[in-house]
């Protein structure tokens, strides 16, 4: 039979291992949660940058369409530009 000292050492090691495992798991979980949060922030920044770029392209294309004069009575009217725009839209 094992002596009481051996049993004390055995159970102390067991409880110490359990405590270490719990604390190590919490540390790993905390690091993982921070990594997920960091990734989410960068993903949002990337999406915002894409949205800004798309908005700029949309604004540029709307500016181009406002520059095009479709009134034949206007002195700035250009038939070639109008036909080129209609061709590009039909493709």
C-alpha cells in the first residue's frame, strides 16, 4: 500500500495539473478571441475601402454621364460622344 505522503503528492500533482490546464485553456481562448476580433476589424476596414472605391467609380461614371450633352440645340452637343456612350451601354 502507498503511504499517505505518496497519496498527498499524487493528489497535489493531479490538482496542480488540472489547475494548470484550466488556466492554460483560458489563456489560449483569450488569445484566440483577440485574434478573431483583430481579423473582424481588418475585414471591416477592407470592406469599407472596397465600398469607398466603388462609390468613387460610381461618382466618376455619373460625372461622365452628366458631361454628355444630349440636347441637339446645345452648342456643346457632340453626336459622336452620344453614339459612343450608347454603344458602350449596349455591350
